[in-house]
C-alpha cells in the first residue's frame, strides 16, 4: 500500500546539477514550468576558501534546449542558512533582500561557510509577453575560484497542474 506520498501530488524534484566542484562554473539543466505554477531552487554548497564567494544567476528560455535565452531579473529576495563547518546545527533561515536582478552574490562569509540558498520563482514571472512565451528556467553558478568547494542545485516544482503518482508525472526536463 502506498503511503500518502506528496511527490507527484504536491511537488516534483529535478536535479539542476549533481554535487560537483564549483571551481568550474556550473550551468543547471533547464526545467520547464509548463506543468507547474512555481519553482523553488535550492542551491547547497560546502565550505570553501575566503574570497571564493559564489555568484548565482538565473536565466529563462522558451525551450529546455535553451532557445531564446535571456536573464531572469526577478530575484528580489532569497533565504539562506550559513554555518562555519556544516549545517546540522543551523535551523534558522535568514531572509535577504535586494533590488530585482538575475544575479545573487551572497556576501561574506559565504565562501568559507557551508550554505543553503533558496530562491522562489512563480511561472508568471517569466516573460509571457514575448511572441513565444518563456516557460523554462535554469540556475547557474560562476566559477568560485581556485580552491575546491562542492555544491549542487535542485529544482522543487510545486503547484503541479497534473497531480498524480510520481511515475505518471510529466517530465519537466523535456518540452
């Protein structure tokens, strides 16, 4: 018997990139919002070296292949947890606000801390007025510098238009 699983009914998960060294810039896979009203983007990173701060940005496209890419300059707030060694003892989120932009540059001590950053994007924030409406997004992180710093990003789709079992969910990484 299946328990009241929320996966597929309330949310879907898509990997932007697997845990990798952020010394190399990482471009997340595009995820389509055709089947969801909202995406929460979770970026997690390990402890790095002072001065190797992450720079996180967002783009939108009309297809998951990256057609007609342009910056998604709607990020005016995000949430973060940071800790000197690991996040196991950090339970409180900090709200960070900024002028709407496609790029977020968490300030010091972000490089030398383990961190989680959460970004919220509604599907209706994408450029819907274009001749071909934008319905895909991706997260990117710039090269963090010379020292190793592991990180990953996950898309959490919610407001699903097809609330069904996980195996019957539409694939959000194809058009």
